[in-house]
């Protein structure tokens, strides 16, 4: 199966259960997910998958019900539950080493194992930094909790089934305030989330919403990202995963399977120098030398320098490996004593060169492709030669040649 790109739009935060729900809504099957979870030596929980309405939107709901809690909350402290207004923790504590051994002995599919290990390791390393210990030695219930294991392995199983090999995310929207956790009252974002964001280049946008919107498990999913979404893409399918809280905005994680639109792009360098003490003849000769040396383009722009002195800005567009050679020409052939440079990006049309025989003779043509349509641009030197050979004005010959080229195609 060809790999697909998953785009996660985290405008209501992100958690493990929201991710699993969104992936199920994208087309991953409950049957495959449950078969995967059955391979784990876990009990004491019930998995419920259904549909809910969030701000009028129909979304998938993924809920892990723990037998001792009868509730699953990703919205307060990660993997805590609330009783009479206080958050309590009765989950089994495990280390990263314990979980790694569990995963490796569970006969998971290779891709599921790889993704699960990667996400657990991300959380483990973050928790290790928070607690000031190596990740392998930290005992922390957040990763050891049954619901975290179920969430992460479920997300991995769904990604594998959907054929996802690349993840990109939006900015991660987070709330503010404080949450009650095992270690006391902590600020939002919670420390582990901040560590994951710092270590994996995630961009957090803090909103005015009170409370936690991003859990460490959700941040670990986002940390799989290989960057931001592409500027242009088509959407294959959309899935909505429900959160557990009600916000003024829809509390959903929107997931999309997208196809990136690749556009040809060149990385070039622009060299510039303002010159007010060089003759026009010398500048013209310098342009010839620069083009002969391989410059992509050379042009002059009238400018005024200090003391209102008329001058020209000499600009050279070239490949990176040519910068040194272009500088040598500029210093040798002009009076400049300094050259500015900066990288530039250039979008280009797909193109090829052809020679086409017309009634007036052969003409070289540049053929460009735009939105599936071919565009034809006769080359100047060819048209100039034909105009002189036939005693015709250049613009008239250009028109005649263009008409014939299009007719022949």
C-alpha cells in the first residue's frame, strides 16, 4: 500500500483518545483495533466506541472505561479521574522498560510496534526530564496507566491499517490555568507537554480556554509530525475525534488524509550591488561576462544613492555553487567594493525545449505545462533570424511563428 499523509488539525488540543477516535472516523476498523489490543496482557478496562455530537458536528467517540474508576478523563491531569471534586489515581505504575517488554512480547505488527515504541519513548523521555531521572528509571503512572497504553497502541494500530507513513500537524492549541495532578496543582500546559513540545519543535498556541486541552499522550502523537501541512493539498478523507469536554468551539480533533501537491521549486541566490562610479560600457560588458559564466539572469535597476547620486543596482540570479564565480566577475569587471547576497525561492513551470519546422524555417520553442495545458514560447534568437531572413518586423514574425506552432500542435 502506498504511504499516506495524515494531517492533524489540533485547534481543540489533542489527546490519545481523540486521536484514536479521529483515525477510526477516517476508516480504520474497530475489528482490527480490538484484535490488536487483545494481544496485550492488559485487563481491567472496557472499550466503548460510538458517535456523539460536538457543537452540532457528528464525531467518533473513543472511551476507555477502567473497572475501578468507571470513568476515563483526558481533560484534567492526564489519566486521572475525578471523585467528589478531587483527582485520584489508582492506576498501576510501570516504567518505560516494563512497557517496552510488554510491547515486544505482544506479537504486534512491525509498524504498530514501531509507532507504539516511538510514542511511549517520547513521553518517557519528557517525564524523565520533568522528574530529573533517566527515562528508563522513572516510575510514573501517566505512561504506565492502562488507558494510556490502550490509547497509544490503538492510535498506532489505526495508523498502520490506514497506511499512514507521514504525519503533519497544525499549531497545537492549548488552554490555560491549573490542573490538579498526583504531584499537586500544576500550570497548563503541564510540564511533560512542554518538554515534548520543546524537544520536537511543536508550536503551542495558548488560548483563553480554561483547563488542559493537550495531554502528554496527545503531544506524543503530535511529536510524530514531520512538519507543518503543505501550502497546497487535496483531501482524500476527513475524520472527527471527540474530546470529553464541552467548549464554545467544537471540541474535536480533525484528521485528514491528504495528498500533497508538489510544485517545482528552485533554490537560487540573488547577488546585488549599488554602483555609481562605473561607465555604462563597463556595466554592459560585466553583464555579458556574468551570463557567459552561467548566471540565470542579470538586470539593472535605476536607484539613488547617498547625496542623491544617480546609480544602478546590479542584480545577479545564480545557483548556489556559482556565487563565488559571480562575485569574482563583479569585483573584476565593475568598481563595486561590496556585494550583498540572499537566498531566494523560485517556482517554475515544467518545461522542455523543442525545434519546430514552420513555413518560414525552423524555430526553437520553449514548451511549458500549466494546469495540464501546454504553452508555447518561441525563442528570441530563432524569431530574430527568421525576421531578418524574410525582411519582416520581429513582432509580425513572432505572431506568425506562434500561430503555426500552435496549429502544428
